[in-house]
């Protein structure tokens, strides 16, 4: 009997609880349908939803599920995209302006790179000698002093050349001396190898300094390396500027060897050969060409009258015949001889 009484009490309590829940649900339905009652519960409902279910950084649900971190990261990426879009527009504008200036000034750019790609077969990585051996030589078109590069940046230059192989001295070698400059600051210095991945900058100017994190490029001074090749990034450690070499960041085992810059020195004006003198051809004017060539003049003939004496008696009629003497105008000293007179009579 006692057990049946307890079970009856539990079932009664359950019924009461169920009835209360049903009544509360009906009350919520009525509150949602009635505008006046719904407006009364709006502030409370909004506060509870903002605290529990809203995707905000301060909500408990966002902190537990990690949604707050995702939202923060999305906002950061959106800001970066907007900044990059502005930088992209500015870079395109500057590139177009630079092309226009180069076209106006007729600026001579860098010559096109023509080289040979080879695979690194042997690496000598010691404390004092850092060189690599590539499987391409003079037969493949490699020239002495060629500059070696990989996808990261400058690797070194060829110091020994064979028919089928080339030995490359790395820029990380202690004996390597590379003239460089800062991409942003424009400060020039000499890069000397320090260890396998780094180099140290020396011979810096006193009044200028590099910018932390800027890229270091080859300056092209001395003519051993072209200008503008990426060497690495610079950072200051104590009193020294250290360059982290870019060739170590991307190394696939292949190098591209290009010919060193060939700049012909100007010849002094005194040593220049004399220019050949070209005789000017006499041109005949059109009017003169149309006229016929003059014919050689023939000597003119003049007739000189000569009176011959009559051999007949005086009673005969006087007859005089005229003979001609040819005298050449070309020879004024010549004397004309008279022709034989002809006698007339019956």
C-alpha cells in the first residue's frame, strides 16, 4: 500500500508539471499572436538571443564554438583585401606612367635574359668553401662568369667551366663579395657570405641606413652581376645588418645560368678610324640632259677672188675668171695657192 501511495504521488506531480508546461506553451502562443503582449516580451527575448545565440565576439556561444575567432579572421582578411585592392590600383597606375616616361625618354632597358637551365649534381658545403656543380658546360652554351639563379633569387656565378659541367661559387661563400642595394632605401653596400643561409652587409654609408625587412637587390656595380636580381631580405641583429638569402627559401635543385652583362667601353675619339670620304657624283640637270650633244665644228672655207692676166692680144675681149683659194680657219698662217687660170677664146 505504501508503494502504491508513493507511485500515485509521483504520477500526480508529473501530471501537474505537464499541465504547467502545456499552459506555458499556450501562453507563449497567445503572447506571440497578441501584439500588446508580444511587445512586452521583446526586450527580454532580444537580450537573451544576443547573449546566447548571436554571432558576436562577446557572446558565450561564439566563444565556446570558435565562431568569434572565425568572424575576427574574416574581418581582418576583408580589410587586407581592401588595402591590397588600393595598392593594386596604385601599382597599375604607376606602371602605366613608367611605361609612358620610358617611351618618351627612349630609355634603354635591360637586355633579355638568355641562359641554360641545369641540374645541381654536387654540393660542397664547408665552412670556407661553398660551391655547387651543375651538369651543363660550354657545349650547352654556358660562358665563363655566367650568373646562376634559381626560383628564389641569386645563387652565384660560374668560376670554373668545362665542356659538360660548371662550378658555381655561391653568394654565401666567405670569399664572395657582391655589390647590393636596398630596394626601398636605395642604400648601397657590399654583401659578404657569413654562413649557409645568411650574409652580412659591409662598407655601409655613414649617413644612410637600410629599412628593416626590405629586399636586397644586386646593384650591378663592377659588371659581374646584372642589376636588380633578388638576393634576400635584410634585418638588423645588434650592430650588423644581416641578409637572409632568398636562394635557400626556394631550392628545387635546378639553376639557370645567364650570360654576364656585356657593356662595351667607349673608345676615345682620338683612336677612332677616320671616316672614308665619298666623292660626290656630278648630276646632270634635266634640261642639259635633254639637249643633244654638240657636234665638232668643221673648218670654214672662204673664197678669195683672183684676177688672172690675159695672154691674148689687147684686141681680145678682157675676160677674167675667178678662182678660189681654200684657207683653213684653224691654221691662220697657211697661205692659199691660186688655181691655174683658164684661157678663153675662139
